[in-house]
C-alpha cells in the first residue's frame, strides 16, 4: 500500500457528509498515515468496503485485532505495570470495605464455573462473574486511577476484564499488558469523542460507565485474540450494553457507584468478548449508518475521535494514580494544604478559614458528602489535624462525629 501522509479528506470535509465510495477510497491512505503497515491491509479494506464499513471502524478494529502481537514502547509498558499494580492494590484494600464485602458475599452465594480468580479471596468463578466482582472490589472506594480527559476511571474495569479473560484463555504476561493498554486506549477515546464532562453534565449519562464498558470489551477481546471482524462485533455488543446514569453521584454507600464505574462495565466487556468468541455475530459497523451509536448518544460528535493519534498517544500514560486515598476532586486541595503546611508549619487551631475553589460539577461530587473519603470538608479537616491522610483516616466514618474534627470542618468552605 502506498504511504502518503499528505493525502486525506479535503479541508472542511466531515466523514459523515462524504459518500461511502469516497471514504473507502481514502481509508487505506488514512490508515497508512496513522500506523505502521499491518499484514493484509489491502485485503482488509477490500473486505471492509464490501461490507460497508466506515474508515473509523476499519481503523479501530484492525488496530484492536493486532494489539496482542504489537510491541509497546518501553515507557508505556512501565506505565501499564504501575496501573495494574495500583488497581490490584485497590481491589485488595477494597475487599475490606462495605462494597467489597457486599460483592464477595454475592460471589460466595452465586457460585459459577471455577475458571477465574476473585482477588483477595479463595473464590473461583466464571470469567464474567469474576470481572464483575473484581471490578466492584477495585472501585470499592476512591483509591483507583483516574483519566481526566475522558471523565472515567479506566483501571477499575479494564484490569479486571483483562484478568478474567486472560485466565479463561490462558494468556501470558506480555499479552495481558497489551490487553490492558488497549483497554485504556479504546475506552477513554469513546467518551472523549462524546464530549467527556460536558457530555455527562448535559446528557445525565455516566461517562464512567460508557468508557469502561468499551475499555473492558477491548481488553477482553485482546485477551481472546479476536480477529478484525470479531473486534467489530465486540464493539457492537459493548455499544448495546452502554448504560449508566450520572445519578451515581447520589449513592450514599458507594455500592451502586462501584457497579456503575467498574463492576457492571467489566462484566459487560467480558460478556461482549465471550459471546463473540463463542460464535455470535452482529452488525458490521455500530459507529456508522442508520441508528448508529453516535446518532443515539451524541449526533454532533465526530467519530474520528475514536482513532485520534491511536498508536501514537497512549491513554494509560495520561491516567493519574492518586496520591491520596480520597475522591479525585479532593486531590489538588490536599496537595495545596500539604504545601502550605510545609512552607509555614502551622497548627490546625491557627487556621481561621479554608476556602476551596472547585468547578461546580466537581464540587457537587464532594461537597459535604456522607462518605468520609469523598467529603471535601471532612478530609481537609483531617489533613489540618493529622498533617497527612492515610487509608485508615480517610475511611474512619466514626471520626466524622469527632468534636475536634467537626470544629475544624466548620472552617472549610467550598467555593
């Protein structure tokens, strides 16, 4: 295939308004500009054109199907390892919290075929169930990672999905790392394309659930070594299961939130990969044509966002590992208090007032919440008194009634 990085759609053209014939003629050149040559690319696009597949879907599905054999840059491998360890730690610590205890009780009562490991237990169950349970463990609280550009927490669903599918298909460590990295690349790009935070705020849908469903599906599909056609079907079944409401913010116990962010999404992704591996088929392209994913979720979105810098920009490298065991909007305020304490060495009683400025949609998540680790005022009060935040202090609900903590908490104002 001839490589010509100067060839592409005319300026101002949008893929949605071009004829399919023109799109298919350009598809090969677009892919050649974005990625190293893949085996059988000419045949791939001839087949895609015959099936009426958009260039976006052809690009994405080809990239996904080749991921299990594609070497990753060294710094990306190291970053993926860090996020896998971080997520496993979140599962282990989460097993001792209320959402973790609830899902482990479910695991013991539900049973299932003994194929996949439930972390922090001696339980074995089916891969779909293991993905659900480990996902819930990973987001039992706020210790898992966070990807700000997509408004999602990828690790808590992607890693459990890759683990469960990896055990089912007996993959090695290298393929597991590549599956996890692919999940981070695919899932966040979906909600970035939809519009991320503004999309969640205007649609009242959960970007945290949508991104992680697609990410888990990609990771599980890679673990299953699915081919290009099968990856299209995996994306179809991920789209069919895309759900979740922004009402997760009202959950007082973090159990439904854990299901929305992680457990349900990991289960959805592994389900998509497993049913396709077993022989299920589906639409050729859920991202184009009548009643497609974007028409249903965000008609104004440009599907090209799904493949923007794919293979060049790795989203795991843009995902944050939390320093503090608290909700993501509280991370920067805690950093600020820590810096001030080191610079001025003051005691809590010397502080007259603390004003914390956050964007309204972030502040609403953590403003005077009933859960300690996502309550801005409580966590700042603990930081003033203890001069640090530990896992134990962030989860000590009884301390929310401590008179000294309440006295310091009264000084903290969300602006």
